[in-house]
C-alpha cells in the first residue's frame, strides 16, 4: 500500500521488500518491521513510529520501540481496535501523562460503507462487542460474552424441526483435559434457535464411540451429525464412516477455521436478542454455567459444540456423506 501511494506521487526513490526498507526522496527512510518479536525493534534511530493494530501486540513492543525515538520529531502513533482494557487503555486512558492523546473514530463515521454494513454488525455482535468493534470503545468483555438471563428454558421444542448435532471430541481422560461434548440445534420458522440434548463426558475412545453410535442411530431420522476434523476427530470420523450400523446416518466432517470467540459470536448475538431456547435436561445447568464463564472458564467444550452446530445450521448446504 505504501508503494502504491509513493509511486504515483513521484516520491519513491528505492525500496527493498526483503529487508523491509522504503527510501523516499530527501532520503526519508521507512522501515517495516513485525512486532511478533519485540526485541527485533531495538537498535534503530527513529523520528516517528506507527503501530498498526497495536492491541494485538505485547506492551514490550511499545516500550522497546519508543526508546528508539532519538531523532526529531520524536513522535509515535498507534491505530487499533480496542481489545478490552489492556495496556493501551492503561496508558491512554488510565494515566494523566500529557504525552498521550486520543483521536476517537467509529466505524459508523465512515460515509463510504454500504448501507447494510452497520446493520449486519449489530446483528452479528453482542452489544458489548459492537461497542468495542464498531464504536471503538474500551469495553471489559471478561466473562461478558454470555449472560445468564439470555438463556430461556423450555420443556420441549416445536415438532418437525431439522436438527444438527456437533461432536467436539477430546483425546484424554486426565482431570485437566477437555471433555467430549455434543449438542444439537435447530431453527424454528420464527427464527428461534433451540439447543437440546447436551452430552458432556470424559471417557476413553471406545466408550465415547459407543455413545456416539447409540445417539446417532436414535437421531437418524431428523439429525445431521457433524464431527470436528481435528487430528483425533478426523480419525474418529473415518472410523465411524466405516461402520455398517451407521449406514442410514447423515455424517459430515466439519473443519474449524476460526478461534473459539469468533465461532461463538453469531449465537451469542442471537442469545442477547432473546432468540435462544434451551430444552430442559440434566445437562442444562452445566451448559449455562460454562457459557456465562466463557471465554475465561476452565472448560468451554459445550460452548464449542453449540458453535459448531450453529455453523452447520447456517451453512445453507451440506456436503453429505452417505454410508
């Protein structure tokens, strides 16, 4: 992007992408560096520093880099979306240091965005997330992705729904290990999403496999079964596909591409809008407790299972594997 600006402006003298160096007329030199290893920022003599997406960086990168401001005018900028009340909040809002100033810009200030963009963000984020991601506010999201009052319990779902069950498989039975977890979800005509029949166990694979086979056979008429294609999940999926007793089960593999928080955002936004119903069962209390502690609780397996089932529900089309 810098080269695309500098070339037509007639100010580019030389550049070397391999060394991350751009020289403009007047021998003004721009150094491009990654902040992944803060120690690599040492040693330069700089007059101006710009940190892009600084909230993704460790405070060490800031502290090391500003020590290199030995030339005039000796200024530093950061541009970033807030990420909770981290070190950026402490420096720019939590101190009275006159060297720090804030220019606050919101996504809604951008007049070039499509008309539907802000509406899409509002329906995709919880209110706290929208304040952070779109309005640029420092919001403490700790334990706030889900609230207990967002979960409404019902005795039974409407009839004739098409269900999607997701299996998040664990690999160990150690006390500290994750659980194998599974739930199924369905969407009613009024847009309400139902979460039902949760499973949360810690067992060896032969015992988990038996439970999966029993559940899949009992739900074969109305439920698409999905298994996360992590290393152990992929092996389990391949084994299940070879089983004759699952010939009438719709079984799909699901590849995870986003982190836990981003996978949970769509149904968290739906929960905040009172569009989630949890079908009563012994599993419900554990599920709700885990949800309101997410993402900082000791376990998040059932949350991950709902995120996976919700993704299956929203795919629109499913690549079915018939046994």
